[in-house]
C-alpha cells in the first residue's frame, strides 16, 4: 500500500482523475464526427458537464483548435477572394453557363 501523499498511488475507481481508456477516446472521436453534436458536446464537457478532468481538458483544447481553424479559414477565404476575385468571378460565369 502506498503512502497517502504518494503520486504513484493507484486512483480509486470512478475518480475524476482516472485516465480515459483507449475505447473511451475512440468513442469521443466517433462523436466528434457528427457535425452539430460535436460542438454541443464539447461546450457541455468544457463547461464542467462531465466527470473526468481529462475529458474537460480535451474538450477545451478541441474548442480552441476549432476557433483557431475557423479564424484561419476565414482569413484564407478573404485573402484568396481579394487576390483572385475577378478570376473566380469569370470562372463562375463560364462554368455557370455550362451547367445550365
């Protein structure tokens, strides 16, 4: 039996610091594939709606990465639109006529 303050002591079952299993992470990643549900779950988990500290930290990290990705995507969209706007418009007109 490890002493009370031993950091290597096993965690009691159901502890909020108990690591998430491999199957748990696979389940989380499968849920992240569902478009609107992933955002709702991440917000709930990040705001304390889960029992595991690991899951809350994972949710916060995923939300931060989603925000960074969205901002970078918008910046790239506007940069490409400013640089190649007229070319894109002429291509849209040309291919739009073909599709009609």
